[in-house]
């Protein structure tokens, strides 16, 4: 052990009295602490004491690579929160007869983290309450827990190979009429419970549908299946450096509703899904990079506004629509509780069938899910939607470029879309491959605010916005009101480019 380390422990040892005292600390056997206490009584306060101190404690702690103290509880590796670690280290010093001080506690905490063993790499399998499930051929075999499996999670119930889930199967058949979607959901649940050794798919899921359509029940069952402590609950808008650490060592993130008008930032989302390093910036602790193996699923009532025109997010999206809405008299408000209390072992067996397919084929996404994602992408292309909703294409129509952009901004304000710059607006408009030509407005052109202009402005020829679409789509929005009910842009008489009224 290095001299500076020995000195730190000598400082701790020097304040320990020799009076015997009962020794205990959570998962550390009393025998180890008793031996430590005996060594302190008979050995001079020197480097040998520090070495003995660490030799006795090291087997019961581990370093997870995140600056925190980990320990094995007999079934899984657990992390001590900063507050719990400080409290228990203080108790440890008291238990061997010492007096914890402001400097001693963090010093010991740091050395335990630095010098302890690393948490073993996670073995392939599923950690359940009564053992560790491993896939052998096409079967699941239950073996006893062992710390060398490196499991950081545990499902909160026993594995029962005979368990069934008739209520769950009936629920799925009612709420998801498509057999291929039900099979996909079975694979998805299996992919989730496979844990951090699941095949890397670079996918995330959005479950979409109005209320009373079953998605909340399904989300609740998924969370109950993995256990509350193994699930995070970040929404799409909460994915940032300060909160991303909450995803560490979680089997799944089950995010809830994102406001329709909130724009989803996709930079961190794409990194998380792709398995790229992300900078975690927790408060009051060192910042570090982490990779995320957590399955991400978000349940929403409305289509979120995803700010990504590169296509990266859309390639990773699995959009599952929940199309059935139950009438009030059909709803069982206790269904989720029934499923969680009665059928979790059976639902696990159902998910294990999907897990076997995932291990063999990967997470296959059906065409209906892919098609839903394509539709969502189109809805998120604000310019395409603007053209569809408010614009009339006509080869002899002309509209000032500035007026078209102002109309687009007003439309975005009333529909919850991000307003891009005028330069990017022009580029994106061109990408739609509309039959547009550069032109000039004619003399007497009436602009978006109702003023008749004699000057000729830069314009597009090939589109305009009819008066009825201004009234419906723009003036009734939350943004500024226009001073005219006229159309924006005019039709020209082809022979002499005069305005047609």
C-alpha cells in the first residue's frame, strides 16, 4: 500500500480508543470487524494496521466505476447513496471505538471506493428472487445466485416455470387487435428483461394513444415486472446531463407524457440509444462519462414534437399505437393491480418466450410499427405540414418570400412547432421539391398585413395561401393577429403578370 494511503488510515486509527465495543455494519460480518478491532488493540499504529484494515473490509465492498461504494447483498450488487455511505462509515468508525470527524469520514469513503475490487462484469441471464436464469439452448435454467455474476438488478418475484397469465393475454388481445404487434410486444418485454446483456438494437419506443386504451396498464405491468427499483421514469424532455445518471443500472425507463408544445431535444437521446458515451453531471459529485444499456419507452397521449431533421432519431424509433378505446362500462380500474399481484410469474414466462426469439433473431420490428414511425416523422416536419394545411399550389400564384415565412411563424406558434430561421426555412422548403420559381411581386401586391405595395419584393411563384386558410390556421392561433382577411399572395394573369382579383 502506498505511503500516503497508509498515512490516511494511520490518521483514522490514531483516534480509535482500545475499549471493546460490539461491532456491526450492515452486510459486513461482525467477525471481520472484530478482527479489525483486535488488530487495533495489539498492533502498533503503523502501516500494517492500514493494510489489515483494508484487507478486512475490501472483500465486502466494490467500485462500480462511478465514484460510489457498492456491496453484494447475497443476490445482487447494490450501491450506497452518498448519504447512506457517509452514515454507515460514521457508524463503522464508532463500532470500532473511534470518533468520526469531518475529515475522517470522506477519507475512508474515498479509500474504500479507490481500493476496493471492481464490480464483476454482468453475466448473461436474468436475476430473479429465487436464483439466476441462464439460457441453455432453447431453455431457461435456474442456478443459485453468485456475486461473480455481477448482477446489479433483481426481478422482485420467484421464477415459476408452470405459471400462466390468462388475464394478461386477454387484455392484450382486446387492446392490440394485431397479432404481429402482440408478438412484437412479447419480444420487447423479453428484450427488456434480458437486461444489460440484451442484443444492442439502437432502438427506443414510443407508445401512443388517447386515454382508456391500455397503454398505461401495459406500462404499469412492465414496471412491476422489472421492479420499481429497476425502472427509471424520465420523460423525453428530462433527458439531460443532470438526470441521465438516473438511468444507470436500470432495466427500463418508462417515461410519461410530454407536453405537445414542448420540443424534444434529441442529441442526448440519440447517444443513449446508440450506446455512445454521455457526460453525467450529478450535483455535488464528480462528473463522469457513462454509457446507457437501459431500454427506453415513453407513453404519450399526443404526438411529441421531435426536433430532428437528420433522420437519426426516426431510424431508432419504434412507434406502437394503442388503437382501442374502452367505454366507461368496459374499464376495469383495478386491472393493473390484479396483473401485478396475480400474474407476474406467468407474464415473465410469456416474456421469456420473446427473449428467446430476440436472442436468436434480434428485436424484429413489424411493418405496422415502422409505418407508424414514418407517419410521425411526416407530422414532425413542420414545413411539410404547413404546406399541407395552409398553402395552395398554383403555377400562376406568387407570394413574397418574407410573407410566406411570416405566415409559417404564425402557424408554428399556433401548432407547437419550433420556428426555424428564415434561411433554413428556405432550404427546407426547397427540399420538399415543390414546383417553385424565384420571382418578384407585381406592383399593387397586398402584403401579409394588408398593405398595398408598389415596390417589387423577392417572391416565390407557384404557391399562395387562400383567405379561408388564413382565417382558420393563422388568425386563430396564439400568435399575433393579422390585419387582413385577404389571401396572402395573388394569382397572376399569365399573359402580362398582372394581378387577378
